[in-house]
């Protein structure tokens, strides 16, 4: 019988980008949350990528690339504008942190 090896586990910080040691990890996580909301909206509205692209005033290949995780070239503001173009209200709420480190997040 082969010897079983134990897998090492490392606890996550809650931000995969920080866990990977990437700079600006908080911003990357925020952008990923916005793109996830864009993808969910496209799916729920049963839009083609071409139709979503037209609403967002970008090309379909850019929608495809963004949904595949290539969104570093987009600012947080531009991603929020995409959500508005797709029919969402975007609200920015600033409040004192309750405990720990202050954070940016998509609710």
C-alpha cells in the first residue's frame, strides 16, 4: 500500500490577491467583485456578450476578456459605470470601520 502524504494547508487572508503577494491586492479584490456582479447581471438578463458590450460601449472581445479575468486595465470607476450601463444603481457608502483593518468591498 502506497504511503499517504499529508497536504500542507495555509489559512487564507480572505483576499486571494494578497495571499499571492500581489501589490494593490485590495483594489484587485474590489475589481473582481465588480466584474463578478457584471457577469451575474449579464447572465441574469440573458444578454449575449455582444449585447452587453453594446450597452457598456465596449467591444465584445473586451467583454470576453474581462469575464475571463483580464480586468486589470479597467479602473474601479469604469467597472462601476459598466454596472450603471447594465441597469444597476451604484452607491458608495463610507462609514467608520467596526474593528480590524478598514476594507473596500462589493456588497
